[in-house]
């Protein structure tokens, strides 16, 4: 029987996670050796107790991992992938926006030989802000990650064992899962599924978090900022050359009243100091991330783990002790 792991990053989901897990077990446990991995990303509500109860009720199927602090969704997913043993791994949200019955649709599609299968939605039940953020994220990914134009980078996805094994070798402290996937494979499938209304709560993605995510994508997985600085330097050099030539010709035949020396000095100084500070800031981002990597900044820290897996079981070899 095929083994299937479902990784669910959990954050403030005390009202939804039990129903979600029970529905997944009812739908999938007869067809797969099922493993549900709950990664509690330092929730503030009663999620911890609910997840522990789920493990107690289904010790052979539910693995519970509690992180020591809030690391963010992508880090939490990486923690889950490091715990997954299934032949196929599905990543989904904790709020029922990803319908449990669509997991079968994903697995059916990835069995055709794809390394990863992403979902697309005929209609998204998100706020205008989230839809706009998704559009901007996709547009940036096309430029930065060379993402195919017709591919939607949804959080609801399925991966095979080959891809998961390659992903977990990445130990960078600020992972961007889709960038890692696109850097490993282009054997990508896609399938259309439903997108439901959130059953409880609201999205944890604020403008601040989305900005940080986009910044991580640009700085950690591309050299575009450095190349933009280089191009800016070339343009400024050409403009400087043009300015010098213009002043030399103007001194021979002046026709326009020149600005004062103070105005020239102030404008030029402010402009070039701004460019210098911008360049230094970008270089500082790269140096800082290199420092974090060399300093072995953790991708995630597990405070507590509840699992029932036989000794010697390695990813891809067994699941749920069955």
C-alpha cells in the first residue's frame, strides 16, 4: 500500500485542526498508509492541547511537532518535510481552504510521474489584499525564479519522495520552498481544485510578513539586486560623462543660466550618497545572510515531538508503523 504523508503547518487553529485531521483520516486511511504531521508554529491559543489529543487518539497516524518559537510558514513546512516518511507528501493549510477530498486529486495527478503537483483555483475565496499579494508574488517569481507563466505557486501541493529528499538537504535559515522546488526540478504538474472559505480566524500573512517573504525571495535566490546596482552604476557613469561634456561645451558658448555652486553640490551629493547607501544596504543583506548561514542559524528548533514510528524507520521506507 502506498504511504502518504500530509504536512500541515499549524498556527492558532484550535477550532479547525481536529475536524481537519479527522476528516483526512476518514477519507484516506483505507487507501493509504497515512501519516499526518502537525507542525505547531508557536500558536497562542489552545492548539497545543488539541494537537496532543489528536496524537493520543491516533498515535499511529498523527505526528505532532511543536516548535520553540514562531519561525514562519516555510520554516514550519521544512520541519514537517524532515519528519515525513511517505512515498508522497502533501502540504496543506490548517483552515479548510484546501478541501480534504482534493488530496486524492493531487495524489492521482502526481502518480503520473511528476515530481511536484501544484493546485490552481478557478475562484479564490480570499480577501482583495491576499489576491493582490498572490498576484504580486507570482509576478516577482516569474522574474526572480524564472517561474512558468501559467503556474500558480499555491501552498497546497504534492511532492514525490525524490523531491522531498532533495528539499530537506537545504538548511538555509530563511527557506523559500517554491524557490527550492523550482531550483531542483521542472517536472511539474498542475491540477484545478476548489478553494473554500476560511472556516475560522484570518490569514497570518500581514503586509510586514509578505514584504519580508518577497525580500527573502529576491535576496536569497537571485542576483538581480546586485545586477541592478551594477546597471545603475553604468547609467550614472554615462550621465556623469554627459554632464562633464555638456559643461565643457557650455563654458565655450553659454546660453542657459547655470545653477549656483551650492545647488550643484547639494543635489549631486544627496543623489550619489543615496545610491551609495542603497548599494551598501543590498550588499549588507547578502553579507548578513552569509553570516547567518556560516553561523549555523537554525532553520527551525523542535521543542517537543510526539510520534509513533518504529526504530530504524527512514523517510520513504515505512510509515505509521504499519
